C-alpha cells in the first residue's frame, strides 16, 4: 500500500498564498497518478489538480492560473502551490494516489485551508 501525509494548510487572508505538501511512503515505486482534491462543507469532494508519473498536469477551471501542482519523485512528495487565494477556496484538501497495476487508490487524512475575506 501507499500511505500519504499532507501538511501546509492554515488560515490566510484573501489574495495570499499557501503551499501544501503530500509525502508518500510504502510502495512508492508503484505510484501512477497523484492529485489534490478538496471538500468544502456541504459540498462533494472535487478534483483540484492532478499530475501523472510523467509530469503531465490538469486543473479544475476554478484554479487555473492560480494553483500549480508539482512532483518531486526524489522526495516522494507532491506539492500544491496556491496563489491569489479566494474565500471560495476554503476547504479540506486531500492528497490522493493511484498506484499499482490494478490502480488502487489511497487518500491522505486531509489538511484544512481557510481563506478569510
């Protein structure tokens, strides 16, 4: 299995920045895609950004131009740089890994991001 631990969340004013980190452990050699998701109160969990093993990325329309996902394979870490944060970005952010030939999935415990207006 793959274990994921997120960090970097917190309280920030609108227009500010945060960088989230997700460190993977376990069967890291089998990781395929990784991604960041978020879930706001009363809403469904949604994809924020994804990155493939090869480094291709995709973003939700709501964060394009503001958020950047990156991957440091040597450190087994995926980052989410969030700039120009808005109040609607407030949510719990989760890291997700797709791994193995059967494309198993595991999630981190989540980290809270709160943007004050």
